């Protein structure tokens, strides 16, 4: 591509690329376009093999001129991946395996007939659905942050330019003053998607008010909440959109350098961002005097190294500076004194990805979506015990019921919904009584949880809420940076107290101790990691007091998860004396006489590994 | 421990490649970790010589981040995801099974230097929970009874080499 060094050149490129992209999707000249999911989830499920196989067969059949094959970012419907989608018909094939490619090429590409058994089947109507937009999972979604993900090839600047990319950048550089950009973002009501929900425009205004030669915009791609993967998917699916958002931020408050901080566990995202930066530099969309407007901007990339606390903005800045990732006291806030002591705004990936949309369509349009105090859409990573695991972007104000049942397809195996955890390790759980609560920042806080980054993990009757609280506490203990004693030592004590509950040695005083210690940690911690550390405990105690009581008073785990409080028992009436369980028990603690006497588990030796219950063909073993 | 000459040379080269960048320590350490698999004290001393950053500070950084390791890891690093989405789908029983069969605890390496077991927090494959990552290859929906087969896959690979 030649250099894009004026607004006019950019406009020409946008027009040419848009036409090429639209023609491709519309199948102009009898051409077909195939896209295959190249998100981390589908890559792990072999989507690269699918692309190789497609290209090979298309070549063999002499179709290369007529059919293009591209990888794209995450489709969101991860539990049905990998996906292969064909334009212009808009046919979506799901759970495609390498062996299916031959049929797609022969029956569809050549024969012109849809391969019926690769289509999504609606679980309630049992009807086959060929088009993506007709699938329930997608119907209520609205893609703003995920714009272009699963449609454009993230490795090509042309594809981005062909799908709204850099229109917003052109607009701000040629038509708007920095203050107008800030005002527009303020008017849109956009709040940070990284957790705290701070108004983005206000943050930019603080930084804009600082007089300094050097300022920084930092994109927080640390995505520490285990179970959330929207930031990764955005970076993988449309890195250009995030860079564009970053540049607009830089223009708005006067930053010439932008830093991406991405966790090292996301190699695909890192590679795509790196490539996008290179391609933009090559045509002059990054560097000095962009589009000849006098605006200069450079993007840099730094990797995380496996510390959750580095998602906290001041710890993140320390990490970029090559130090231990420990939070700094605030004030001074980063907007006043941030990276290398200069005014800095830290923004989440999703926040920045939304910015170009706001500039393109206007604050007013954006503010029409959502609730009064939470505007726009939010991407959630639905995970855990839910049928449609994946990424969904819905308007703020969507209810949990819509999210879990209409979009998420409900709970697998006919099990009962128990809770949904939002806000990750800083958040809390919501239960069946909250199902009709519209999701927005303030409602979630009022219910004792928080939005967080958008991780939403569903739990069913088989999950023990005390165990879940303990899981989060182990995580927090591992990840506390150690700077504050209440957080470093207090969370360890919390974990010990929880452990006494799960192993049956707790007393009623333990519950009181938990609560008072939780309060101390909240008051005595420097950063939000410590301040919110006890939230998962407090929230589960509030919502499931009966589970805590069963553990403490009756020494029983109602969900049969806590090993010390449950046992595996063989029902002699159901046991067919086949000995299969005994032969598989790793500690040989099941005794009986094959064919003669029912088998019995020696409880004193059983390590509760659960092997026997899986092996018994007659379901004669149960948990008690 | 004696560090081989080539390694020292390699480390110096990595340091040189980041000259001029602001605060390059994290990037230098990432590169070393990726290339050599660990960052022992001797290597930290070389980095100190090259960058002028005190060893104490480098050691502080190396030991702070989970991604950096001061001891060598096994040839195959088994990362069992204990992220929330995997945990609620019982990935604890998967890591327990790996530990039981390999007779090591999470964070440890088998005596033959072949396997290291690590508990990792979300590898972004939550739809495939419970997920296990071995040297970059992701195993989807692993249940305890699949663990032995996975280990044997690598044992067979070793035997054939
Ligand atoms: C312990 C901790 C972890 C955090 N992790 C993240 C993270 O992974 N990604 C993120 O964007 N924000 C994270 N945050 C919030 C950031 O500190 C900061 O508020 C956010 O990046 C600001 O961006 P926003 O205004 O666009 O939301 C975390 C905060 C804390 C206290
Ligand atoms: S609250 Fe915890 S994580 Fe935050 S600075 Fe203090 S010790 Fe570190
Ligand atoms: S749970 Fe495990 S140890 Fe206990 S009886 Fe069953 S197989 Fe044996
Ligand atoms: S496997 Fe089931 S049926 Fe067979 S001996 Fe064990 S408990 Fe009885
Ligand atoms: S929680 Fe295991 S891959 Fe995300």
C-alpha cells in the first residue's frame, strides 16, 4: 500500500477498500468469500487446519480465482466453534472438522447446496438455522466494541479501511478540536469498561488540563479476571479499532505516545497488534505528522508477565517502567503524574474500541443505547455451566434472564441455575432472585457485585458456593502484591478460615471472624485488589447463608463438593457386583466379591478421587 | 551452576537489542525467559552488568512475576487452567490427576526433567473448559480420565525420539 499522507488520500483509500470489501461480501462477479474463525478458542480446536485444507482443496479444484479464504476474529459463539462462513449467501457452518471441508467444497462451493448437517440446530425448535442473524444467540446482540470481529481479516489494514476503520480518526483530525472530542465522549456517557466505570471523557479532561510536553495514553490489555476474554478477542479480531481509539484519545488530551500492555498469555493478540502497528507505520498512519495534519503519534507494545495486580492502573505503570508491579498511592492520579511521572490516561481495550464508533455515529446515537447512567453496550464472557459459552455484546440494561436463558441457552443437563458471578475476584454473585435485574454499573453494585471487566460465570446446583469463595480467596492470596499487611496477611487468614469451613472444623464464631476480618482488610488496603478481596465471601454469605450453615453446623456440603464433608457410597441394591469400580480405584479401597457380594467402599481409606462414580456402568455409586 | 558461554553471549545480545528503549528491563527478561526457559542468578548478573540496574532490583522483578522462573522447567510444561470458567467445571480434579500420575505437586518438575505441572489462570479458551495447555498446544474439555492418555502421548513422543 502506498503512503496515506493526507486526508484526501485516506478518503480515497477508505472508498476503494469499502467498495472492495462490500463487493467481496456481496459476491460480485460470482465470487465467494469464506471466513474461518481464528480466535484463540477455535485455533485450539484446529481452525488453522481448516484454512489449510480449504485452500488446498480450492486450489485443487481450480477455484482459487473465484473463492477467497480468510481468517477472522472470534465469532463469540465459542461452544459451537470452529466456524466457517460463506458469503454472499451468509451461510454459517459450525463445529466444522477437517473431514467436513471436502463436503463444504464439493457440495456447497461446487454443487451450490447447503451442507445441512453442519448448520446450527436450534435446541428448542430443532430447526436448522443457516444464517447467523437468525440464531437466537445473536438476535439480541449489538456489536459495537466487537465491530468487525468475525468479519474482517485482522492482518490486513485494507480490511479495516473497508469496514469503517479510521473514518473517526479522519473526522477528529480534520473537523474537530481536541476539546470537541472530549466533549463528544463526555456527552456519550461512555464509562470505562475495565471495571470501575469511571467516565472516560472526565478522565481525558483531567489529563488535557495538565500542561506537559509529554503525555501518555496506555491501553490496559492485562485482562486479569480469570474467565474473561473479551479484551483478547477484540485485540485479536480488530486491533486497528483499538489503535484508532488510542490515537483519538491521544489527540484529545495531547498524548503523542501510546502503550499497549498485553498479558503474555495472549500470544495471538500480541502478534496481531504488533503487525497492525507495523502496517500502520508503513503507510504513515502512525508516526510524525499523520495525514499532514501536524498530529504525531507512536504506538508501543509491552507485555505483562503473569501478575493479576498489574491490571490495576498504577501497578501497570510500574510494570511498564520495569519495576515490580506494585500499586502506587493515589493521589497523585495517573492523569496528573503517571508513566515516567508524566500525565497519563489508562483505558481498557473495550473502552478504546468503542471510541471510534462514538465519533463516527455521534454521542447522541450512542447515548440512546443503554440505561440512564450506563450508556452503550457491554461485552460479557459467558462461561461455566451454561449452554452457549462465548462472548456476547448486549445493550446495557439487558436482564440477567435474557443473558442466561435467551442468549446463553440456559443451564446444561437440566440442572438448576444457582448463581452467576460477575466482576471476577473483586465482584460477587447474583442469584435466581436477581434474574430480572437490568444489568448496568449501578444495579450490580447495589446487588453486592460489580460489572468488572464483564466476566460472567454461571454456576449450577453442583457448585458449592463456599468452595467458590475459597477459590477466589486462593486466587487473591496468590496475587496480592504484598505491599499492605492487611491484604497480604489478612487474605491468608481469610483463606484459612474458609478452609476450616470446608473441612468441617469451623464453629459459628468463624463466620463472625470472617466478617470482621473482611472489614479490616477493606479499610486497610491501598488498592482495589485488597479493598474488594472479601467481596466474593461476603456476597456468597449474604446470598447463601444456608450453605455456610450446613457446612458449619451440620458438617455437610449440600453440593457434595467439599471432600471432607462428603463421601462416595455404593448402593447395595443397585450394585451389580461387576468389580469395575474396585479395579479402577487408585488406592484399592473398594472391596467385594465379583458376582457374589455387593461392593463396599472403605471410607477410612477413600481419597475421594471420584474415579469409581465415573466408572460404574450401573450408576450404583452416589455422593452423600 | 556454570552458565555456558553462548548463553552469556546471547543474553548480552538481548540486552543490546533493547538499548535506547525507556525502561527495557521487563522486555529483556521476557526475551531471556522465552529463549532459555529460566533466568538464574548468574544471568541476572550479566543483565545487571549490561544495563547498570542493580542485581537486587532485577532479582526483585524476576521473583515478582509468575512468568519468570529462576529454575529450569521441564521439557513439557503442563499448564492446567484453574481460571474460574475451568474451575467451576472441575479442573481441580484434572490437575489432581496429573499430580497423582506424575507424582509431583503443581510448580514442580519430574526428576527426569520431562514434565512440569503448573496451575495457570485462564488461557482464554474458556469455551473449551477445562482446558490444558502443553507447550502451546491446547487440549479442550479435559476430564480426569483423559489425563493418562495425554501423558502417554508425550512419553511415546520421547520414546520415538
Ligand atoms: C486488581 C485490579 C485488577 C485490574 N485488572 C484490570 C484489567 O485486567 N483490565 C482493565 O482494563 N482494568 C483493570 N483494572 C482497572 C484498572 O485499574 C483501570 O481502572 C482501568 O484500566 C481503567 O480503564 P477504563 O477507565 O477504560 O475502564 C483492575 C483494577 C484492579 C484493582
Ligand atoms: S491492597 Fe494488596 S494488592 Fe493492593 S497494594 Fe496492597 S498488598 Fe498490594
Ligand atoms: S472415590 Fe476414588 S478412592 Fe474413593 S473409592 Fe472411589 S475410586 Fe476409590
Ligand atoms: S462398578 Fe458399580 S456395579 Fe460394578 S461393582 Fe462397582 S458399584 Fe457395583
Ligand atoms: S478459565 Fe480456563 S481457559 Fe479461561
